C-alpha cells in the first residue's frame, strides 16, 4: 500500500509473514518506508 502523509511525503507499507509449512520462521510483520524527499 502507498499513501501520502500530511507532510506531503509518500510512504510505502508492506505486510509480510512466514509459516512453518513453507520452512520459514513464524511471524507477521507490517513494515513502513518513507520515500526520499
């Protein structure tokens, strides 16, 4: 997902998760990045 904050900057949010069946570590994460100004 992307959105523009009140400060006019664009942000990118990624949801990522793992599952034991796939041989990855269990967990769910929401990670946000601010794009360069």
